[in-house]
C-alpha cells in the first residue's frame, strides 16, 4: 500500500514556503526597485522586518524537514531520538 503525504505536514510546509517566497519577493523589490516605493524614510525598517520574516520561514522549513519525513512521521534517527528522550 502506498503511503500518502500527511496533509497537515504538507500544509505547514506550504505555509512557511509561501512566507519565505513573499519575503524574498518583497526584499528583492526593496533592493532593486526602491524608486517606486513612496515612503523611503522607513525602508530600512521594512527591510529589517522582511529579513526577520525570511529567517523565521527558512528556520521553520529547515526544522520540519530535519525532524519529519515527507509523510509527516518523525524521522527515526539518533538526533531526533536524543531530543525526544531529553
């Protein structure tokens, strides 16, 4: 029997991938087309905000992929076992 991806795992991964993609697109806009942005005085604040969102999304994607397989099951490796036993 073929095992299907867990919908909650897929949804969580999709959420953070979407957040990552939005942050990248926004930062690219600020870095390359800032002339079209009306309020320049707060551009650095916005860059910091979107950089934080990018970091958060990337970290969460990495965490999901590190500790869970594509089916949403906890990976059976020593790193995960050690964390669960601590």
